[in-house]
C-alpha cells in the first residue's frame, strides 16, 4: 500500500466514530466524499490529522482542504436525497 493509501486510511479512521461499525452510512458517505478529493487535498488533510492541528491553527491551504471535504460530503449527502448534512446525520443517529 502506498504512503498516500495509508494516510487515507488514517483519515478515515479519525472520521469514523469509534462506537460505530465501519459499514455505517455516515462512514460510507465519508469515504465517498474523500474519494472525490484531489490528491493534494488528501495530503493536506493527512498533515492536519498527523499533527493534530486545530481549526484556529490551520493555514489557508488547510482551511480550503477542509472546506473541500465538507463540500464533497455535502454533495454526496444531497445526492443521496437528504437536504442537509444535519438531516443525514440525524437519520444515522449521529446528529447533534
């Protein structure tokens, strides 16, 4: 497995709730969103995860990569027939 593949697995693990099985709808949707991102955004997201950076410490490039992930996730959620991410998460039992 390539270094990028291992990093992608780490991002998926971070995004996946610990108490949920890997096959839950939220994790599946996260994987679909990550698959839509360009390699550079994935590298930036891996760097954020590897260093445990908090939102206030993100550079503009890091902030843009996170926005791209959120946008990709939102597009996948809407493509599945949900109006918003919050609506989707509520249906999965992960909403706040």
